[in-house]
C-alpha cells in the first residue's frame, strides 16, 4: 500500500491547480448561499417540523424562498414530499404540458427512468395523455444548432428539455456556457418555448446555474448536490413563477399548490445540508478528479480526462469487461462506511432497460452525493462514479480499488 500512497501523492501534486479552482468556485457559491440565509432571516424556529396540512409552515416556505434566491429565479419548490429527481422532473412535465403539446429533447436520449414517464404506453405517461415527444442528438458533445433551429421554425414546440449531466452515456456533461448560448438561441427563435433543464448532478459545480443564464425551469434531487449529504429525502423545482405554480398544482392539487405540505421530522438537515452543499460538492469533485487522474495514469479510459474541469460530479471509468466493472463497483462498496460487508450484484432495477449494479454504502439510502458507483451491465463497460462527502473517503476508496484490481504493477 505504501507504493499506492506515494503514487496518489504524486497525482495530488499534479492536480494542485485544478483543486484550487474547485475551491474558488465553492467559495463563490458559499457566499451566495450565506447571503440568502441572512437575507431571509433564518432562525431556529424554521427548523421545526409540522403535521397535518402544514398550513403556515414557515420552515418550508422559507426554504423555498432561499432556494429561489440562490438559483436566481422567481420561485422554487424545495420539498421533502418529492421523492427523487425523476419525480421532480415528472411533476413539472405533467404540471405544464397539455394534450397536443410537443416536448423536444435537444440533448439526445432522456435519462432511463424518464423514458417510461415520457414514452411509456398504458401506464399514465405523457404519451398516454397525448403529449408528443421528439429528440435531437448532440453533435460532438454540443447542441445541433441547425437541427434545433429547423425544428423550432417548422413546429410548435411547447417545451425544450436539456439533460445537463450524461446519464448512462459516454458524452461529457453540458456546461453552463453551452446552456447559456442555446437558451439565447431558442428564445430568439421561439420566445414562448419553455426551456427546462434536468439539473441533477450539476448544482454548485459552476458559479452559475441554468436559471442564471436563461433557463425557465430546472429540477433535481436533494439527495444529490443541493442536499449537501444531510438532506434525508426530497427534490426541487425552480424557475419562473407561473411555471412553478403549475408544477405545484401537480405536486398537490391545482386548488392548493404550495399552501400545504407538512414534514414532522423538521427541516434542520435541509437547511444545514443546503448551507454546506458547495463544500460537499467541492469534496466530491476533487475526489472525482483524483480518480480520473490516477486511473488514466494507470491505463484506463476516464471522463473527464486527467486535469480536465468537471461540469458535474461524475467520473466515468471504462473497463475491459463486465467482470472488471463489477469488481470495481464492489470495491467501492467495500470501502464504504455503511454496509461495507455487503456485495452488490447486477439486478433488474425498476426504470432501467438492462441489469444495473449499484454500490452505495451511504448514510442516506441511495444518496449519490455520497461516494457511490453504478452501471448498466452492457458494453462499453463503464462505471459511473459520483459523490463523496469527504475527499479523504474518495482517496481511501481509490487506494482500495488500485490494490484490489492490481492496477499498479
């Protein structure tokens, strides 16, 4: 193990400048969050839980105001009653789209768990309710501007959806600069078209969010980046007020929107997690950078490449075969603080087309802001590593992986 430690120390020296940039981004985001907490006069009373309908729940209402301020938008739903990122996106889609409307993905395939939401048959999908769906593939990891322009000019597109992160794809995540440019282009061609960004895994990776640069709507999960590793559940939807009101009608009922919604356990972990989210995200990014640099030095194909900036919290690692992929994921599990004795195996997971292996020894079940790793069992055999509450955990897990897979020869 001493040789591995020496090797990782050399990798860290090579990453010093990249780490410094990550810390600068975290500080910029932290200042914005700190100001939002002070501007909204957060007090101990905001942490108390409520029961029943949750009328006048000042903790819930203030969280929503803080989140909207942080993300530079008019209104937000920040709720433990949203169970996942897929649920948050689904709420927004069903709340806003109507029969005969067209939803256009301009980043290729939508994420696996959304495909049934949008295109399933006889299960209550958007397709079942008469909403049309089209998609335009990315070209060399960028938007196909000409195809988008042609479609917007020839068809009435109600909503454009962009998946910021990669999902189970080999492409790089989309950057804030790319999203900014395409938002401006879409609005110049079709001002009434709604731009909706699936923001999962991208929060606080940059100093701006999609809603700062022209997106009308974003959604994501609180057990990813914005929960800071402390939020025990939940999701968010943020953007233009009229869109949030429509989504709120789907979350509860059109007659009550965000006026109700209790959470007896209290909101301290949501406030505290959001407050420390920039630091936690920075830890995850630096851990991912170390994995990327070290494993590429050892001959594996990684994305992002060594010393490339991260635009989400995911590091992809390509293996030669399914056996090596599975062993890598299992080693991440063995290096976890929780359920380290468990051995994850590929299984038929709801919402996915292939068997999936998931390693996640987490304090919050399935929280992918904690160090975790998952992959569909198909070629190319790519592990999607994400999260890490601390850089130290990522470094230790990486050392285990190098030793277990005998990569440092």
